[in-house]
C-alpha cells in the first residue's frame, strides 16, 4: 500500500509509525484533543484533509479518463459541435503570403494566429460555405508560442484599405466581395502578419450564455440608450437581453465605430473573466451547457481538425483573463470617401504593432499602444 493511500492507518500518525494497540490510539486521541486549533481536534483536521485529497484524486482520475480513453466523448460532444468552412485558404497564392510568425525568443510551440469575424446574427455554414457574408467585427487573435498569452487586435470594419482586385474600400467590403479568402488576403496585405486559421463567431449565439454565467459587468464610458435599455456611465450589470442591445448598438455612440469595437471588447473581456471566476459554475450540467453554446457559436476553417482544436485548447489551459490583452489597430481619424464614413488607419504606428505581433512580442510592448484605440481629431 502506498504511503499516501488514504486507507493506510499509518497516515494518522504524524511520525508515520503505525499504532501498536488500542492504548496508543487513545493516547493519540488525547494528544490530538490537546493540540486542537480553534476548537477543532487535529485528528478531525487530518480527516478533513484526507477527504479533500481523496476528492482531488477522484477529480484527477476523471480528468485522466477524459484526456485519455474518453477523449472521443469530448471530440464528439464539443469539438464536433463546431462547424467547418471549406477551402478558406485554397484560393490564396502561397508565394504572395507573409512568412510564418518568427518569435523573438524561443518558444515551446509555434504561435497560432486566427482571423476572427463576428456577426450579430448566426452565420450558418451550408455545404461548407458562409452564405451570410456580413461582418460586424474583425479581429486578429494570437495565441503565443509559450501558450500563456492571447492578444486580440480589432480592426474597425470601416477601415479604408486596399482590397485586392477592388481598389480602396472599407475592410468589411472584402468579406462581402470574396468571403473569408479575400478578407484574409486583405488583412495579410495590410499587416504583413500571416493568418493560420479563420473563425466566424455568432455574437448573438455567444451572448445567449450570458444568463448561464449569471450576467456580466461592463464599464460604460458615457450614458447611451438603445432599444428598451439605458446604459449609464460607469459599471453596468448585463443579463442576456441587455447584452444583445449593448453589443449590437450601431448608432448614437459618441465614438461611432470605435465605441462599438470597445463594447465588443468589453463584453468579451467580462465574459472571459466570468468563465474563469471561482464560483461561476455550481454543476457539471451548467459547464456542459456553456461549452455547448460556445462551440455552437463558432465555425472554423476545414484545415483545423477536431483533434487539433482540442489539442490547442488543452495547450492553452493555463491562460487566465489576466493573460488576455485587447488592442485596436492604430488610427489617424475618421473622414468620408464619397457618401461613406470611413476610418483612416495609422500606417506608421500600425507597422510597429504588426511587427511586434509578428515576433510574438505585442504583449510585452502593450504600453506603446495604450492611447491608440480612439482618434483624437477627425480628419
């Protein structure tokens, strides 16, 4: 029998020596009573500790079964719940694409870069395609090579950029013209950062788990009203319906599209915090429900298999909300191109940001971009 076996009677003796008989047990009991702390006998404290260790052992066994022989269950129930978008990278000329990320310091794995697009409505995958080619949010997401940090960089959807084959236009027009492939090509040309994977997220679906999390708290810069709700300046606690109106507001925001980006980021930041917070979940069923909502909210490119997806999620298991940073692509200001209201990006400051991202060092240089989220003066 192992020394740490809870059933081993020698564990009751602080010196590790077994009892010789009933008299020794009684003497030990008296000693335990005499050395009690806050009225709790040491023997009872050791029993509680032993029970806790047994519980941890059971949890460890369950995790081992899930990661080992039961991985098929996770793959089917969660990984298999994620839709796949076909041929996202098939039309891209490999010779024209940026080189893979090159971390400034050696890492245990290669960084992984996603291009995320978000829509207020569910973009169902039909025959491997996304028929709803609208994009309310565009983000680059980088999982660092050490698997301990994540950065999100939002690109305002009204950013005035070069769209290959279409001249100058808003960046979200690339998604309308050519779907994920053209948007990836546009973003890679803009940033010089290679995109490894594509993901489409339904904000509406994702927000549906807000109530499962007990609501989320967001900071509102200025009081605004949208639909039936008024969001007052300061901290606001949102349930699911309020979160939909908060994230979905398009008009009457002081900072326009920039405030919309900040709202998306605020919601995601708060949601991550709630997912990781102690006491959020009180049952396995609640955890299962949230995981199924998350996975049903996402569609990824077909080069990312279910085992790859689960392996990546497992490799990032040590990431906490404190390790997740949100940025916005640097901007010069806003203006008009014909009848369209557009955002002009700051190519000089942006080049520094994309350079840091390419070398997997944006998190270490975050302070350089603290004031870049909002333009100071319209152009």
